[in-house]
C-alpha cells in the first residue's frame, strides 16, 4: 500500500540511535523487523510504499511509526528565540519516536552501553543468529551462559543480558512495566542488573513511549552545557521533552 505521510523520514529514524535492526536496501528503502513481522518500506519524497495491506498496516505499523501523534505541533512548540533547538528540529524534521517492542528495546539498550551503533547492530544480529534468526526471548537469555554471549563480542554486557532475561522471564514482568508511570518504570528498571539511569531513560522513551524521558549521554551533556547552561526548559516542553531530545541528539550527531 502507498501513503503520503508528513513529518516522517526513514533515514532520520534509521540514523537516530533508537532502533538497531532496520536493514537499508538502497534507494531510500528499508527492511524493518518488528513484533515477529517484517516490513519493507520505500520512501519517495513524502510518499511511502509499504509491503503490506491496509489491515496489517492499521493493526501494527500505524502505531509503530507513531502516526497518530502530531509532530508538526510538537515542533511548533519550540521557542522562536531558541536558535539551537529550532535548527535541530529543522535538520531532523522527519524524526519520530517509534513504538517498538519493549523487550527488544531492553536488550538493545543494555547492549548499547559503551558501544557504537555499527557494533550494536552486529551484536543484535549475532544474538538473533544464535536463535535461528528470531529475536531472543527473555527465557532464551535467562538460559544462556554468559560465556556463550561473551563469545559474540558482548563482553561484560553478557551477564547483564542473562540477568535481564531472568528478570523478565517472570510471568507478567513486561506487562507490569508497561502499566507503570514514567517514574515508576524508571525506578523498576534501575533494579535490573546493569541498567543505569541513562539506559533506563532510553527504555522508558523508546520502549514504553514515556515521552518526558530525557536520556542524557555524552552528546546530550555537551548540548546542555553549550546551549542550556541554566538548564533545559523541561516545564515548557512537558509532554514532549524526550522527543525534542531526539531531534537534538540527531542534530549533534549528524548536522552540527
């Protein structure tokens, strides 16, 4: 099926560091695995060709791409006097926060610690290959030996993945996390071995869609120091601070 969609650019999302299993196929085309399904999307200007029918698109992919959120309205909230943030939203105009599978996000951002995007992608490909191509379940990681995961180049993260598997293999553990508020979820995630404040915020933003979560890594620290020495105006941007953080992160990584 084909749709014209404003405020969406596949390359911006692919390069943004929020998802790691998209596969570029050339000509602005990506293969996207999610929720046990695979979608191929080709972008031509603002028109998107999806390799699925309307029923599957409405049932799964509309939510995945967060198409019911008005990103134009979010960008319009940026203070005119904030030159940096104005430049960031203009540069990354097609950014959206995907509504990804929570468990995949947990694993991805545990793997992301002290890592770079190409290596994170390889680590996740190797984990999937270990499971015959499927994304490893909590039960699978709980049963894995750290030595086996370290052999995939995961280093100290191997023990964290096994611990996360054991934690979330418990009945209803993921559903309980989905039902929590942002502060509750952040606290609960911090109780998982190897999950610090930044990773917990990444999981809250990218896995639970708590859009007030504001992950602070080295890049964001530098942005805040350079452009917001008196503090980021969280009160002004309540309800979308995490989305704006993603524009800032992308601009710092690729545009500034």
